[in-house]
C-alpha cells in the first residue's frame, strides 16, 4: 500500500457542510493523481486516498442525484 505525506496538504470543507461542526468532510487537491478525504472532526485521524477518476465519478453521481 502506498503512503502519502499529507502533513502539508491544504484541506477545505464541502460547500454543503453544515456550520455546526457535524457531518463534515474535508478534501485536498494537493496530491497528484489522488484526492485525500478526511473527517473534519478528526483532523489528526486517517484520510481516505481516492484515485481522481473514482472521485470524479462519485461527484458526477452526486450531482446527477
């Protein structure tokens, strides 16, 4: 399994995240070829590292409903 150094990643929350601190995810676009995703309430916890093609398909599915 490949390891990614995410210590300097710039994270941002989804525009759909609520403002009360619950149910939020953050993503980063700093790692070529993958999209790291983490729980905004556990920023020191693990991150899922998803291939860009799979992330793009997921987002397209969300947009399509």
